[in-house]
C-alpha cells in the first residue's frame, strides 16, 4: 500500500521510541522531540486515508470528510492541551497555524514548484475569494479582543460570553463555506454552462472562475487522466478498499491520540525550563521553549503537516490551483472550525479556565499579517520563486521573534 510506503512514514518509529523515552525518563526534552516527529506522518496518514474515502464516496460526501479530518491532528493536540490547562499554547497555535499556511507553506510551495520548472499559475478569482473568506475569519477572531479591551477591567464572564457567540457565528460561516465549496461546484447545470463559457472565452479563466473550479473540470473527459495523475503524485491509493481505508483512518486517529497525550503532558515541563535531553544518567543538555513559541511555531508545523505536504506535492506537479486551495482552506478551517471547537471544548475540559477568543497583540498582528500577505501574493493569479523566498523570509523573521518572546505573566 503506497500510503504506508511513503518515506516520511519512517518517522513513525519515533512514536514508540518517544513512549519508551517517557517511561524510562530519558528526559522530557527528548520525549517531546520524538513524539512531535511522530505526529507528522500520522497527520499524513489521516489525510491519505481520508482522501481514499473521498474518492470512493464522491465529491459531496468526500468534501465533508476532507473538511472534517483535514486538521484532525491539530484539533486533537489543541483539545488535549486544553485538558492540561495550556490555554496560552492553544491560543497561540491558532495564530501560528494561520501564518504557517499562508506564509511558510505557500512560500515553500511557490519556491520549490518554480525551481522544479513548473509555472505556478492559478485563477486570480480563486485567490481573491479565499482572501475574502480569510479576512472575514480574521475579523471574527479579532472582534472579541476589541470588545474585551473596551472594558475597564478584565471581565471573565464577558470574555466567555463573547467568545461563545463568536464561536457560533464562526461555525455557521464554516457551514456556509462548505455548502458553497462542495454543493455549488457539483451542480451539473452550473458546471456545464460555466464550463462552456470558459472554453469559449479563455480570458475569463483568470477573472471569473470560482473557488475550487478544478473539481468541476475533473468530470470533463479530457481532464480525468490529469486528475488521476495528480492523485497518484500525491500518494493516493486508488485501489484501496473503503473498509481498509476506514480501518486505517481509525488506527491513525487512535495512534495520534496515543502520541499526543504524553506530548502535551511534557509540554508543561518543557515550558518551565525542566526538559532535559538524557539517556539514563548521561545528560546531553536542556531544552527550554516558551509557551508562546510552542503555540505559534511548533504545534502548527506538526499539527498541519499533512496539508503542508499535500500543497508541496501539488506545486511540484504544477497544480497550483490545488496548492492555493489547500493552504487557504487549511487556514480558513483553523479559524472557522478549530477555534470554535476549542472554545466549546474548554467549557467541559477546563470550566475554571475556559478558552476565550481574547488574543494578545502579537497574535492579533499575526492575523492581520496572514490575511494581508496572502492577498498580496495571490491577487495576480501567479506565484514566483521570488514571492516564495519573500514569504519564507517573513516566516523566519516571525519564528525568530516568537522564539525570543517571553510568556505573559
């Protein structure tokens, strides 16, 4: 099975070694590194098995499956962190996931794809529509913080109520996004009429094509081979039975929970400076990271690794439309789905310290930066290697700043 034979799956070996490290007390620093590495291929397996099921059940149900499990590893990590009272880490991870997808992943995809000789072209309308959705999501996340700042003193009840209201609105917006993305583009009459217009007037391709139009094109006979080739390039196992895919998906989810739980537990000692890297009595050193750095950089990179790999493979194969859809879709899903789930879950997991959508100034700046830069690089319908380098440079600066930031007292 090609899904299981990907080279990155070698990192799965880090999972049991990390569990042994925790049991043998080799040091929370080493345990954290091993378990974090194991999350990356597990996220890829969840995405891979979900894609197999999506191919089997059709675009509509398949789209729902992909939307549900697209950020499963990230959501699992966030919920477990909330159960340990690490609300600061979860809060920072939302901002980190947004900027990781819009800066790091998109920049890397543009750069690598261009260097491999593939022109990174896509419909300008695709980028514009995703920019609008991303901007709306950012506004919804920022408003609770603005409301909280207008009160003379911190009001936990107000923060909680505003966050719940904002979460409900975000979930409704996410449902609307799904309905448009999945059902609108599967309407046969729309597909036929719009496809005819596009074929008659190619200039409309970059101006009037809606989100994910490539899905409609997949059903055209001349596009079937291309779509199949793209799925093969992305590692989909077309001949895998649905039963095997379901069992594989369940196993990957269980393994993710198993690995994530001790990972979250050692995060507390990691952020308090008590995280040695040792083998028995032999200590290699100490690993100390702040909560804000773990949330802004580490958790987003490992929790959304599946989307990162998918976007990169699409860029290398020249399917930039999918690259933009994956990166923007992952960022939008974090804002519209993951954030509300964290708010609601915290009401049950940590009622004394509920998660509120009240972000710090650096996190609010990250939201605005992510939406603005994504719009700048996608408005013209083409990505270049220079834009890729610029996005990567911005992300490195961001990661460097996050590394030296101190946790708020």
